[in-house]
C-alpha cells in the first residue's frame, strides 16, 4: 500500500502567495516599490505626480532616505520648513538630483515632466549632464532609454508623469546600472537577478514579526489596508487570541496565521539544555524564536510527557508554546497504525507506568500525528476524531456523514455548500492509505453518497473538513509491468511479476494469477497485503503539455505524480525514469496508461512510456 501526503510547505508559501509573490507577477513593480517605501499612499495610478512627490520618491529610493527626516528648514520661499516634503526636497537639492527655479521657488505642487524626471534619475545614477551627448532634453531622454529607465514607460517628451509612469521609472532605476557599472538597487539592499528585483526578499526584509495576539486585538503601529488570515483576504475582526501575526508598515499589510498543534511533547533536539527542535504528536518542528527555545529548555516550564499547544508561524516554525488549550485541539482523520503498550516518561507526565495506546492518525491537514491515549488499539483505515486537552487525549470513532452532489467547476463548493477558505480534504481508503487533496482536484466532479465518508461545517455553514473514500485514485500504487512469467503446473499456481515503480525494478512472486499483462497496472492492497493487480488502459498519445495529453482526438489529464519511463533504444528491455519535459510526440512514440477503475475523480494518465522513433 502506498501512503501519500502533502507536506507542510504550504505554510512556508502562505506569505508569498498572499502577496502575489514574485517580481514577475502583475502589479509586482508597484508592490516592490511599496515594500521599499518609495511609493506610498493610495492615489490612483493615473493621477499626476508633483515635483514634491517626485522628490519624496527619489529620496526614498536612495541611501539618504533617513536623512530626510527631521528637516525643518527650506531653501525655497514657496516651501516652508513644515511642508511634508521639505526634508526630501532638501536632500534632492543637496545631492544635485533636482534644482529650483531662478525666482527662488521650487514649485512643489507643479506636475513633473518626463524629461525632468529622467534628468533627476540619471544624476542619481551618477551620470553628469556634461557627459551626455546633445542638448537637454533630447540628451537626457536618449540616455535614459539606453540605460533602461524608460522600459514600460508610455509618457513622451513634455508629458506630465503619472504614478504609473513613476512605478516603471523607479523600478527601472533599481535594476539599472550606475555610471560606475554597479546595479543601483544593490546599494539599497535589493537582490536583482536578470533585471528583476527579488520581491519576496524585500517583503521579508520589511516585515516585522512574529508576534502573538494576547487578545482578539492586535497591537499595531499602523492602520492596515489589507489583512490576510492563513493566506486568504480577511479583516482585523477575525483575529483570535493566540494568533501569530506579522506586518509591513510600508505595505500597510498584516498577515495572520492560525496554525496550532496540540499533543504530547515527546522529544527535544539536540538537547533539552539548548533545543532547536521539538517533537509533538510524533512530528518534529523547528523552534523559530528565542522565547520558544527558552520555554522548552531545561530552564523553562515544559517537560517531556506534557500536553502542549505549539503556536506556529508562517514557515511552520514554533513561535510560542502554551499549555494545551481546553477544548481547543480537535483533529479528524484516518488511522494509519495503532498499538497498545506500556507508557514511558516521554509519552506521559505521570510517574506511574500504565498501559497506553499509541495511534498514528493521518489528519485532514495531510500530516500524520501521533497520539497517546487509553482504550483499545484501532484498526487501520478507521475514521476518528481526536480531542487533545489538558484533561488528556481522547480518540473516538467518527460516525459517517455522507454528502452527494457535484463540485462546482471552479472548485468553490459541493452541492449546496461552499468550501471554506483553507478547506482540508483527505482522500482515504479502508487500509489507512491517504492523500491530501485540494478543491481544484475535484472541480466539476460529481460525488456520490459513498464517496464522502464524513464532513464538518464551520460557523458560517461552509465545509471546512472532508474525508473521502478513494475518490481520486491517487492513493494507489501504479507500476509498469515489464515481464510476467507463469511457472504454474497443474494445480500449483506460481507466477513471477517484474514491475517498475518510480524507476526501480522490483519482483513479485505470487501464488495467484492476476488478469494482467505487460503494461501499466495498479497494485491493490488490503490490510497491508497485496489483494490484486488491476490493468490500466492504454492509449497512444500524440502530444503532451504539463497538465494534459492528446490522443486520438481526446484530451487526457495527467496525474501530478505521473511516472515517465524512457524505453531503452538499443533493443534491450530496460526502462529509465525521466521527466515529462524530456519527451514529446515528435521524437518519441508515446503510450499512456490511465486508470479506468471506477474512481469518481480518476481517469488520469498515471504512466507514460516513451520509445524513441
């Protein structure tokens, strides 16, 4: 039996996803400038930019941005010392980036033109006007174009700059080379690769946290314009006590994470004196703060055998440890294994040894948690709910709660119910096999009452957890049978099967003869033992993409963990694991093997064999 799970890397990605990650994403130039504090406010991108605003952007995009603070004197008669931009204007004048007018004014509210802006940015890059060929403004615009400042800028000579123009100009400034040949943005601490600013690094550098909410109200030095909770757009009203949060003042954004793990503390590494990782409910977590490290150290208040709750940050690291919250931790899942034995000092805080059940449960979050409890051992594949509180851990059988209907084509709901943000869906079988899936995997699929084993609703009446019965077929072990040797004699059945699984050749001797031949197949297990082998259906494929294949005028979806085997071109019978990107329909004869085994959301190509033409 093959057991699959999705790792907790989703936590590490939440921040990036909620921010429209990466400098390549639409609007990311604007977000990069916001992260650096170059672009502020919420004015429309189509609004014009004044000379004062441009001076402020220019100073913020320089190593002198801190020097602009505290200025109370102005060099110009139309710019008082208490003007909001007086400090920035003074820096821009002193550095020679901008100049005033001969009548002693700066004209802060006058719109800045393209040539004026380019002249200032070229000076910031270290280019002296005397070194430019030609006269103003043609010389400035020509040089600005050659160094890349005008990439993506639609304004022409004489045009008033808009905020969108400035987004492109200042982003290009960060990636442009100075007169000395260095990339300008590196002086501001930016990482620039292939002409792109590493946005995720900017966000990380400007993000403060982690902090823990001691109540339902956060202590913030800003009024946020955006709040995300576990990666989904939310509001401050959704904050709960013990949430972990981060904020960026430049971006006006708060990120809240409500990820907690409750269970028995069974180990510290490398030592209790100076731990860097903790094991709770059978899973190891890195310690992300000095507070958590102290709490779990020999000087702290927690010991092995204690029932604790870990408050996790955006990367799944431990931010703080608290006593197990009463009625807080409830898990739903399927039993992977369960055995009864004697308790130890690391599995209970009691000084008296007693019989104890150790049960591993694949929970709807895709993580296998280990629980220590009283009672009897449970059979693999049984659905359970686990409550972990200071009073102890209780594991109960989960009653069936069936549901049928079609999943919407956009994967947002099932039947009359919507899926909650972050809904947890676990596909399971009767033997403890499981795989964490996401709503998009079920989009457009009709589920019968037998497909849904159980589900729960949140306070808004949305499905927040769902346990399925082998709906996707993704739990199965798919192999390519390369040889079947039948050595049966009269009443004695003896068959040898050679198959390839994940590129490795394996052999199986069986006293049963299964109705399969050379080609793709699924190994079917029951209680840990092979029950049968079922043949997959073959199809000749004409073309491939990363998600699907075409064959005989029909489109076939590809399994996410598809196995692509390259057949030996020398005439041998060898098969070698390769990548999907390494084969195509022009150079190879492609044979796909898909499951037609009755899974409601199956029908995926599981194996492709590529033979050189």
